[in-house]
C-alpha cells in the first residue's frame, strides 16, 4: 500500500503523529497519510507505530469503525503499534515504557487501569 508521510508541527498539543485514512479505500481512491512532528524525522519508532496502524487498516475493511467505537479493539491496535516502538527503541525494561503506559492510560479513552496495562507491556517485553 502506498503511503504519504508529512513532517509538520501543525498537530494538536501532545500528539506526535497520526494517520489519516482515505475516504474511499475500498475503491482504491486515496492514499493513507502519516503526519509526524518535525522533531521525529529521524525517529524510526514513531514511524513504525503509524505504519502498524496502516497495516491494521489494510487487514480489516471496518478497521476505522472498530477503532473508533470498540475500546477493546482500539487497545489491541495501540498495543500492537506501541510494540513496534518498543522494538525500535530497544526497550527491555518496564521503566523504559512508563511513557507508553501513561499514553495508553490517558490518551485513548480506553478506561484501562495502569496495572492492567503494565501486565500487557511486561508480556510484550518478554516476547521481544
């Protein structure tokens, strides 16, 4: 799948990057666009995070709807995307992932307890 990447600081405060999906992907119209802050131009981790979301989008035609309305699905998707960042950064300890845990607990409206997120991050660290 073709992807457009734009480096810009025209993002909401606290957002490092996001993906904008095309309006009519089923008809092959449009290209997914990744928007990243300029300071992340050399950051393989955040790019891999957003590329994982594009991969998820390509695997399931109703990804955008599920991501928007299903908190369990959104959590699964974000765990997969953050796993890509954790791998790219070479993290192997839980304390290196404090910012990931904080993001999952506070930025995605998941209603997940921090302790439950920590358990899932430990599982990721044990797999990589």
